[in-house]
C-alpha cells in the first residue's frame, strides 16, 4: 500500500460548490476508484490560499491521477472545470507532493 498526496487549486468562492459536488460523488466514479485500488481518499481545503490538498492510499502503483483515459473521469473533469484550475483537457492542475514524514 502506498500513500499519495497532491495539491490542486480551487477558484475563489467555490468551496461550498466543490464540497457539495464531492458529497454527491457519482457511484460509477467511486466504483472505478475503488476497483483501481484507491482507498481512504481525503481532500482538505486551505482557506487562505484556496489550495486543495488530496491524500489517498493506493494498492498498486497508480492513483486517481492515472485514470485519465476513462470516460467517467473525463466527464467528472468537465463537470468540475468551472470551479478549479484546469489543464487544456479539463483535468485539474495537480502537483504531486513528496512525503517527508510518516508515523505509523
């Protein structure tokens, strides 16, 4: 099991929209994530910077950011593109974070 973390940027004033969309996460997207070994997926918000910090446990090599070829993922990106910083394909601009400390 590996732990992955990354950050993304939310557009100013979109916290509640982001939260409500994730609280109603599409069942087929949740199934895809779980079927691909993603678990314990949390996203935190820094009010001062509008940065999102995501953490997930992954069994295997790939995390959620590696499912870009899946249609449901592309559809989710399109759905979220109006409230966050995105690339040309509507994927969120995502920067991996290096783990410097872990306590078990």
